């Protein structure tokens, strides 16, 4: 199989390096120097796995070789640009999205008629350089069909990820998993970006009246009501996901926190905005998610 | 008459310097900032900006030096009320103690250590430029009234208000001083933390329609808690918010809480939104947005 990974952040790098063990992998980077470094030095994985992969990287979309599976692994804010760069090409390829939040599939669909596969990933890594990614959490990636794409194809791709040494599972309906992650991300990433706290024990603390755990709990409950109104039975309870995550040794820095600290655009529209818009469509009141959404969006506006 | 200003920061200095101009008032200033105390004793206390004054209060950091006073005016930040009044209470054994601080709960803290308490709210503002020198930014009114559980005699309250007015700090004695106090608390609780969490100035908060709705949501909860106590606001906090957003008033003003956050100092959140939540609980009025904002700012403080 020929795989193209579009976007070589932490998740894209982890996917590309592992898949290179079992497939021909090309990588589309944003910067030319990043592509050159990958071609010259390969892509090193440390942490849970330890190896260096050979990948063929380019920064110019027109130079991409043919592929059977394209994985868009940019941040949610980069999906439009990534999909546009594939527009009118690779008609036989399946395109898979792994973004946080909701709506990445629609953005890709607007750029072409490729068969699509939805995925959400819970694995995490830290990019130490253009050519070195640390594999931190080996929690799974879940895949499901989108708009009637073939479930067999989804299973093939999940198997490919497993053969590559990653944790993956095909699900006939991805929405329960996607919504679990949506509610989790809208809550944890938003609170983290506003407070400056990494995802640590504060998020589960409920002893004092002003403890952050109360707010996190209330945000999760609001999110669950939206999911229920959408007819989705959540795969995992986001509050339990939150508590478990805060009990792991080192606290995770959600990308939304890193983004506001670096004054970069955040994924707030596709995560918090998506949840608030779904709630409005389903006529569910979400005053707390609305507040968090507005505050993070305004924090972004404060850069300029 | 002898008055001691407890906490001679910006607001305390406005009272200390102006009252010290009057022949019939002896002013003491208690403050822990030794450089400021030494400068006041050496060169006097100077105000410049919206008003000019040079007063010569007797300043000290040693509560043992304070003589018996007719009045105390507590002007510390709200989180310092208890230690400040505990240290100085002996000077007010036969006197009355007023607060001109932000937030809710200061009167209660003062009443733990003294017998005759004056509820107060003040709108003038300034900042300490250097030891002994305060910039007077905004002129405004002060309202004094009895603190109901441990009231000062009304004629004493009137005597203090009359002296302040004569000194150039217009003050009014009223039977129920809760209206202006809650108007200011609601204003501050609805705007200060939103500025602090988004890093936006007051005017930019107000011109973002989503954020402005969040501000109104916070105001509405505060109004409901005030109404449940039978408090009649002396004006609508919404009008104050819109007035302050005008370019010629305070469009570019960074809320003091935003200044605290930027300097990583403890904020007054426990006495603003935390106070509204506590009074709401007592009167069974739900305050979910104020509670959320309280938790977020507490989380922000914990991230330092």
C-alpha cells in the first residue's frame, strides 16, 4: 500500500514513521526545510518505540507521488489548505481525517469526491525536532466509515495501523467515539487554554467550591446532554477519561494551551464552536460551553 | 477628629492625602510598604492627575504606634482585609470602621474585630507611581451606610461623609448602602475576569457581541442575587458597562484583575464572583456563570 501523510506534526510524524514499516510512505510538509531534513535524516521515534524510519518528504503538493491512502494529519485549522492541495487529483485514493472536533470530513468533501474514512486518535506524542518525535501515549486510534464508505476498507486501514505497531480499531459507527473525544476536548482543552494549566490534578479536584473539577464536571454534563440529543451513546464517559488522564504521571499540555501561549490560531472553532453549534441545532442549552467558547475565541482575538 | 487609613495604596492614599488637608482632621496611614511610609513621613503624600493635593498624614507600618481613632477607612485589597484589621483593631476600640474596598465580605471580616462598621463603596481610582506619590486617575463618589449586623451610629457615618466631601472626595451617608455596593460588585464581577481571561481591554470585551452576551449573563445572575436580598441597585450595571466602553471613558482600560494576571499577583476573584456565588447559595439563587468564571480565574492563579 502507498500512504501519504499530510502534515507532519506530532500525530502525523507518529503515523508516518510507523506506517513506513509496512507501506511506502510519502509525507507532505509545510516547510521545505522540514521535507529536506526528513529526506536526509529519516524520522526518529523514541519513547514507547525506538526506531528510525525512511520516508519520502516533499513540501510541494505537485511533487507528491501516487498513493492509495491519504491521511490528513494537520491540526483542524490546517484541513482546508491540506484538502485544497489534493483537489482534482488522486481520485482512486481513500482520504482519512484524524482531527479533533467535528467537521473535518465535510471540509475535505468540499474539495473532492474521494471515499472518506473518519478517525479519532488518542495517541499522543511530542515533536522534539523536525526529525524526532517522542511516542508518549499509545492509546488507540478509532476508525469508521463516513458517508457510506466501505467498512471493509476501514478494517483494512485499521489492520495496517496495527501491523505498523500502533493501537487501532475499526468501528462500524465512529460517532460514539468521536463525540466522547469531542466532549472531552471541548472541556479539557478550553479550560486548559483559559487557565494556563496543563491537564493535571486540578481538573479532577472537587473539594473546594471554587475547584476546577466542578466546572469540568458541569461542562462534561452539558456535552453529554448534547450527545444524547444527537442520538449518540458515548463510547467512553468523558469525566472518567478526564480523571484517568489526570492520574497519569506527567501532565499533558493540550495543543490549545500551547497555541494560546504561542499566540497561534487554535482549534476552538472545530472543537468548542462545533459543540456549541450542534447544541444550538439540537436546541440544547449549553451556557458553560458557550462561555468557554467565547472566552477562548476572544483570547485568540487578543493577539492582535 | 482622628482618622486612620488602613492600607494606603492608591485608593487609600486618595483619602489620606485629601483628608489630611483639613485642619480639623488628624490623619494616620497604616501600610506595610515601608518605602511608601518613609516617603510619606519625609516628603508628605502627593496626588497628581485628576486632582492635585499634598497631605501630611502620619504614616506607620507598626500598628502599635496608632493612637485611638474616631474612624478607620480600610482600603487594602480584599484578600488582606482580615490581617490588616486584626493588626489595627485596638485603635478602633471606641471608633467606627468603614470599608472602601472592592468586593463582598469585607464588612464581615472587619466586624469580626471591631464593633461599629460602615459599609462603603468608592468609585475614584488611581495608581501608586512611586513611594509617596499617587496618580489620581478617576474622580468619583463614595457612599457610606451602616453595616446592618454591627452598625455604626448614623450621625457618625454622616460626620465621616461630611469630612470626606469637604476634603474633595464627595461622599454621601445613606441608610442602605448596599445598592451602590452591589452595582459596583456586579460591574466588576462581570467585566474584570472576562478581561483577565481574554487579555482584552474593557472596550474590546464590549465590542465582541458574544463576549458582551457573556458579560450580560454574569450581570443577570448578580442582579438576581441582589434582588433576592431585597437590594435595590442605584443604577443599572449594564449602563455603567456601556458607558465605560466609550473611547473617551475607559475603552483602553485594562481591568485591575488583568493587571494582576499579567503581574501574576493574586486577584480579588474570591470577593467578586466568589462573593456572588456565596450570597447566591445563601438565597438559593443559581449562579452557574459566576461559578465557572470563579473556577477559571482560580485555576489561572494556580498555574503560576
